[in-house]
C-alpha cells in the first residue's frame, strides 16, 4: 500500500508539477510530508494494536489512508495536495506495522518465514508496479491514480469484517516503545532501514 502509492506519485511528478505550477523542489516536499509521519508513527501503532486489537487499529489505518487518497484526488492546490499526502502517511504508518504484527499472530514459527517472505514480495511488487501505474494514469488523468490507490485498502477493510484475530487485545499491557528502541539490535536494524529508504527515495526523485 505505502510503497505502491509512494512510487506511483513519484512517477507522476512531471504531470503534478504542471498541474500545480510548482518546481521539482516543491514536489519533493510531497514525499517528505508523507514519509515523516510514515516513519515516526510506526513506532507507536504496533504497540497500540497490542492493547486495542489488530483488527480495529489496522482498519482505522486503512480508512485514514483511503481518505487521504480521495482527498488527493480532489486537491485543487499544492497545499491541499500536501495535506492529503500527510494524511496518507499517517494512515500507512498505522496500517503497515500492524499488518506485520498480524503475520506473527496468524502463522506458527515454522511458517512465519514464508509469510514474511510473501509480505516482502508484495512490498517489492508495489514498488515495481507503482511507477508503471502512475505513468499510465498521468497520461489519462492524474486524479485516477489516487482513486485506484484507494481501492485496495477499501477491499481489505471489507475483508476484515469477516476476520477473527487469533490474538485478542491485551488491555493491561504497557507500551514501552522507547525501551525497545534503546536495544542495539533495533537501533542497528533501524539504521540499515534508514539508509536503504534514503537511497530508494533519492533514486525515485
């Protein structure tokens, strides 16, 4: 969802520059306003889903992301477009880490590796298909891209209605995000992720 939408938008930069009459530096800020909430807020919504339940939190994230996509399609200025991308960043930050946690809940350790591999493949396909879809939509109507972007999360929200989580909420748990962040393994992994995303966004822009 996040990788697909993000790479789709970057592929439409030239068209969006023309529509909103801005330069590439301003368009690059639309990536920034998405990535800041997307990167920072993920730290908090995974633990919150432990307390309030995966289904409720991931549905909220998907709803916010969908709303952001529809707001982007309705944008009439660069300011409203940036605001919509900010909303999408928040929605992606809520939904994606909870989706990963759901894999751990639903699959036994013997199958978790395959499940995580499938998740990684989906992210890679999103990165690969996003530019193609964005480029195609830019030749038709850039607003269509954001309508298309809203369809997958809407479909998942409908599927969630019939899903029964394997792990119930644990309301007495304490969210200790900063204690987890202080562990060397998490810091090292986060640093690698930061470098990879920096290179990826640099290549796209």
